[in-house]
C-alpha cells in the first residue's frame, strides 16, 4: 500500500491535521491507554504531519516514561494523534487512523502490539 495524504480531526473539528502515511503497517496496542481508547495506530515522520488548526485546543498527557505526548482535544476529548521520538531518534507522529477522513477501517489489518508488557 502506498502512502497517501489524509485529512484528520478530532470529533468536534477544533483540531485538524494532514498526514501522509501508508495504512499497511498499523498496530493495535494493549497498553493501559491504547486499550481504553481503542486506537488503531499508524506512524509517520513529523515532517509528514501538519497541524492545520487547534494547537491552542490541545492538551498534552504523559504517563510512565513520559516519552510519548498524547495530545487530545480540550473540547471533545478525542486523541487524534500523539508525538514522540522513535527508537532511531526520528521525531514521529502516531496517528489514530480512526480519525482520518476516507480511511476504510474495515479493510485494515493492524498487527497486535504487546505494549502492556513494556516497563517504563
């Protein structure tokens, strides 16, 4: 699957973004936050992500090691993306694919990731 540019947003639309990514390397994670949120995550380098609006409407939540910034809308509470640094040192965005316009969720085959076993 080749990379495409998608428009995404939170539920109320106060936070909106564009991201270019392929939907073929997705994960569902069983860590304490992902399990509760039911996210399907796709990953893109920061340069493939543009926040179109809503920087002032984002709240940052961190837990455990604090390596991942879970950004969510202060109005509707939806987490449409997170930001952090990958193992290779590249700044990344973890995109909640469920927040992308035009993504056919039923056609996706995310891999399970055991985030619950990680320490930190």
